[in-house]
C-alpha cells in the first residue's frame, strides 16, 4: 500500500465517485479504477460498492478512510518539516470553538517574537483533539473539562462558570440566574455538556426543557441569537457575544476548566513551555 494509492482512495471518497475523482485529478477513469482494485486485492477486502452514480463505503472502507486521513496528514507534516520550509519551526495546536478565543492573542505575541514560527491550527471537539494528541498529530491543545486525559500531560489554565445566552422575552434582566429559573425557558445544549448539565438540574430537582442539542458552541450561540432558546455555554464565550443578553448561572457545581494538554514527549519542546506561559498569563488577565 502506497501513499499515492491512499491519496487516490481519499479523492474517490471525497468526490463520491471514481469518474468525478478522475476528473478532479486530471486522470482517465480506467487507471484510477485499476488502482482501487489493486488496493482492495492487496488488503483482501471490498472498500466500497460501486453504484450507478455514487460509491458507498463498506465498514472496511470507512476504517481505511479514517486511517488514511491520519497517515496523509502526518506525511504532509513530515514533508514540510524536512523540506526547505523546514528552516521554520512549526507548532501544531488544537483548539475547541470555546477555547480559541484564549489562544488568538497569544499567537500574535509568539509571531511577533519569532517570524519563522509557523502555526498549524486544528479546530475540533475536545474528544477529537484528544485522539489527535494520542496519535501524535498535535503538539498541544486547549481542551475543556470534564474529559478523561490519561497518558497525556495536563496543565489547568482557568476555571469558568456557565452563562445562559438568549433573546427571549423576560430573560433580559441584569443579574445572575438560578437553575430553577432556567426550567421556565427552552434550552440549547452544547452536546458534550449534556450529561453534565442534566445531572446539575437533577440535583436541584429541576426538569429542564431541552429545545436543541448541537456539537458546536458557535452553533448554539447562533441559535440563541435567532430566539430559539437559551444557550448554556462556558463564560469565555462572552467575548463572541454581540447584541444579545447573557446572564451568569448561579450554580457552583456548573464549572468547566480550560486545560493545556500535550503528549508527554512534547514537554521537552521549549516552544511548548513558552506557549503555556503566555496562555497562563492571558488566562489570569481575562
């Protein structure tokens, strides 16, 4: 199995058909079909079913696609680091939608201090970034608790309360809001906190009305701005709020922590230490 074959396979999957992939790659269809058959024969599995218009991945095909993404990403990073661009230092950093706001001003300081420093930023959920760290695809990441992070170096940066954000009538009051009060409103829940929030409501004897569940804090905020309900988000999302009310939730058990996480082998990288020091300083100031 060659890197070239993996690139072809990924292009076929992304394009949805062999003919469209061939067009995108400026190839004729027969050679591409031949390479896909050779890949299946070498692996001893069927990777996809060929329909009239589109392909459908088999379980083996889906697994290979996931692994190919990882391998091609690493191959690309290695190529850059050992090529002429290798004179530049690279930091591969992962951020979630609600932690990127802390990272941005720190990157500005690092860039001003060293123009040869290149940033590769991966935006994803905490769970996806955790897997990327474990696979060596990232040097570090800003994640949020609660999250299991065994075998990784974890350094806390800042604890935060939750806020309720929305444009609903009766919500526009300049004071904290209790969990019991939130039961009167339709709520928009950031999926990774669903169980965490549910347990907090149950402990107060409250049955919340969940209007929507989503995977991205920005999506939750957008829905709240549209008047669909109140979004429950970490307090640092205040920086992204425009023309909409928010109120701090008065519940001490509802607390999340921003975590600086890296593989243990990255601890010796001086850039990692420099980045952490700047993040710690920024976390204390904000």
